[in-house]
C-alpha cells in the first residue's frame, strides 16, 4: 500500500471540523487502497500532554519522510505549507486538492504513483 501524508488546516477555524476533514479524506484514501497518515489525530495527544508547536512539526517531518506522497488539502495554514516544502525538498510528490475534489485527485495519485 502506498502511504499518503495528509496536510491541511488544523488550528485556523474550528479544530474539530479540521480534524473531521482529515478523517473523511483518510477514509476515501483507505477505500482506494492507500494507507493514509492523519497527523491531526495528534490533537488528542496534545489534549492530554501538550507539546511545543515545533515538536509537532519535527514529528510530522519524520512521518513525511516515510510516505510515498503528500496530499495537501486547500486551506490557510503555515504548518501544512511547511510540510509541503519539506516534502518537495525530499523529492516526495505533492498533490493538491479542495476537500470536495479529493475523489478526483485520488485517481491522479493512483496514476502517478
């Protein structure tokens, strides 16, 4: 299974909706034979044991290195933008989509990977 890192808005707006968005996208990826990584699930760990923002970014970068591609869901977010740059700098393919276009981009990911 190809591993896909999901990058999207987390702290801007409603965090619960942002977490839900990644879960919905991940479910579509699973349905199409991918193994998604859902970094915003760290939200729940952060509720129990808060960590510094840069600690989370370091962990995210490590996970990105182990993925076959990164899927960037549209939205304003400096963290996801940093993840995109990290992926590009490590020759990891990056795909972009609006939340309602995920089905279309999944077909592109299938063809390109």
